[in-house]
């Protein structure tokens, strides 16, 4: 079991975050994906093709935005997990995000989970673990700045605060 990163958020809230990339013994099939999804306990949880994964700090940022926007009712998707996939793939098209993120048939997958105010738990599939982040290999090159521009384009009544330069 991988220990989560513990986060101190504003207003005295605490969160837990897990992100890792796995080299699986065999390509991911629907049965193993279902087992992985059923084992997870998190507010936001994604399993994506490892070659489309952003760095770990960006994953945390995207999962947090997905959780916050879904809670505030300003998300594109009704589900925070789908909203997170939209951010990871830097698109507003759900079908496009699902296609690009699809982990089925892949041996390298990235798993990320975030919970706020409760524990995050994930039972990892069998395989060799690469703890931490991976570089984005996909062609879209979507970084944090692009996601901020996308969010600001959708949300006109709020000001988005960020530490980015």
C-alpha cells in the first residue's frame, strides 16, 4: 500500500493525495480495471494511460480543480472523476478525454486520487511501481497555464488564485 501525501488546505481543511505510475505485468483489462476502481476510496479518482499523464504536481492541481468545480456546480461534467480527465487531457470534450485517457490494453498506467477531509485509499494492481510523476508523452503538451486559461474562459465571476509565475 502506498502512503498518501498529506496536504494542508485553506480554512483548516486537510487532504490526502496519491499519484503513481505502474508498469503492469500484463496489459490492463476490464476485469482488473473494475477491481481497481472498486478498491478506491477517494473524492476524485482517475486511472489513465501513463503516456498521457502530466507531472504529479499538475495531477494534484487538476484533481483539486475538478473536486472544487464539481462541488461549486461550475463543472462541465457532473462527475468529478470525468472533470479531472477533462483537465488532464486539456479539453472540454468528454468523449475526446475518455479516448485519450483510456488505460485499457496499456501496460503503463497512472493512478491518481484525492480526498478532502477523509482518507484516500487505493489498492494497487500487481506490477512494478514508479512512485511519483511521469513526463507527458502525448502531443497536446497541456500544462497548468493552459488549464488556467481554460478555467478562466469558463468562469467569469470568480478570480482564480494560483502560485504560478
